[in-house]
């Protein structure tokens, strides 16, 4: 495990076990030295587990929404730790039509090898065929080893191993173990902050990995270095950021950008009924407000301070934060809850509908001006949205979408999670 080096953990598909393997490796390797994690793609939940597993900040590396230099810069650290990147979906899966933004793109940009996690359930010789196909599929992507998961028995393991060639070494074989599964909900895993036995569970996963994976044989390569990138700065000296289990989906790289530009970031908890701190910008990120709608509706101190802040400060909400700025939020049981009432917006989770995909955004007003990249992932239905739209929008294929979001006075927001800026001359 060399400092300044890295490796990417990937799989043929989602559900193969790469998150559990990644967390076990992070905790096990942290016992040996400095290691940190990163997550490919627009994921808010897995990175917080990475941080808990190794005690170091975790950034998203998004090859669709970020430039290569931005990705290289985020992959570097002042301490030059060993970097373990967890891929998203299958290794080569990205946005339509050409798969841009895949975990393979991240590995290519950083120049690091890939460890492929293969679910061996119900397979024999086919596991080796899958690994061979992935190793040969794309020039420049080096599949340097395999970890077999959900192996039924020693006999099953021997059968799987027999067909792998020397250039695809099996670094570990993990027996089936149901206790290592983690609960999930509609946007992914249950959040790290909600699991009270997290440390015990991470230690159990790490012990399991140490027993069944050859940590000394893990491949790695030196991380490619960044030339230059332009951070997404905002023209505010004081920014209040909502932060709790209802508003947990804020990208760390954006908060770092704002701090680097001189902004003082103040966190507060709407769920604890804390008032909005004195600030020039109030940022309500996404999360799970629908799970706490009744509690939020009753938190008069928070809501009144938010309404008061709208007279003197800019307010921006995205996804869950956007819904909180509206008039009502209807929960899954069909009960409407009164929100801040700063936008003419009514949303509902009673009839869920998936909205998913990358977004190109353009705005002439609000805190985020210019051309931006973002991602939409929610199940909320908009019952009513009246007012001036915030963003012009296209999807990953360039198809024009209806305008996104709303703006009214100093208040604005949308369902899109902003990832980065395309027009670096704006603001």
C-alpha cells in the first residue's frame, strides 16, 4: 500500500457486493496506514460510509459532470494517502448513449488498475469468462485482479478458481454471509448516521475481508496529477448550510470550493429546530425531508427564521431542500405538511415516480449563474409549481427538457443536484 497510489473497485453490475468489499478494505487497510476512499458518480450516501470506515474525507469523482483535471485534483491529497475508489453500477456503465461517466472513465483518467468484484452465486466457469470479457473490453483499462463474492463452499471456490488465467489473479474469495448486508431505502443505503452499530459492523466487515482477501497482493498505480482546474466559487462571505438526517446530500467538493474562496460555512439543523444562522446565502441541500415532514412542519423556529432570512439573504434549495421551500409536502401516507411557503410549490410522495439522470443547466440568476452540470434522482411528484423557472435544462443526450425549478425574489431552487460549473468565467 503505497502513498500517492490508487486502485478502483468495480463489478459487472450493481448488487455484486462492491460497496461491502470497499468498506471492508478501507477499514482493514486503515489499520495498516493512511488510506482514503472516493466514489465514482453522483452518490451522496456511500461516501459517508467511506469516511466512517477510514476516518478520512471522501469525494465524488464524476467523469460525466467533471473535467479530468477536476477529478485528478480531487483524487490528490496533501498527505498523499493511498486511494481506494468505489465504482458505480457496472464498470463500463454510464450515461446514454455512449456510457460517458462510467467507473472505467475514472480509472482511465487517474491511470489506476481495476479490481473486479464478481458475484459467484450460481456460477462455475462463467465467472472466469466474465472476468476475461471485462479485461479485454476496453483498451487502456487494466483489470488487475478479481475478488469472488458469495462463494457457496470450498468446493465451489475451487471450481471457480480452476478456470481463471494467470493474468487475472484471484485476490480473495468471500463466503456467503448474510450478516454483512446493509438496509436500504428508495435512494440507496440507509445513511451512515442512522446506523448506531456502524463501527461494530465496519470492524466485522474488515475482519471478514482480512481473513479472505490477500491485502498484500492488492494492485495499485501512482495517481495521475492535475494541471489546473477552476473551482465553483460563490460570491458570499457567509453561507449557512442545513445539515442533518433530512438534509445530508451536500457535495463535499462544493463546500471545499466555497471555503477556499473565503466563505465561512456555518452548519445548522432544521430537524433540531435550530434557527438559520446570520448569512448571505442559505443552502438547503437534498436528503430525506419526506421522512421527517411532520417534524419539520412543526419546527416553527426554523421555519420562521427561514422566512425572515428570505428578506435579507439569498436562499437556495435543491431536491429535498427545494421541496421544503414550497407550500406543502405530502408524505407517503397522503398527509400534506405545511412547509416554508417561500415558493408556490406543492410536492407529494404518495404517488412515487422516479426522475433520474444527468442534467446540463443554465441560469441567468440565483446563486449559481452560467452553465452547470447536475444530476436528478428523486421519487417526488410535483402537484403544482407556479412562478418563474430557474434553469434551462437538457439531459445527458442533449435533449431539451422542460425548465427546472422556481425563483421568487431572493428564493430559488430545483430538483437538480448541482455538481460543477461548465462556464468557469461566470460569477
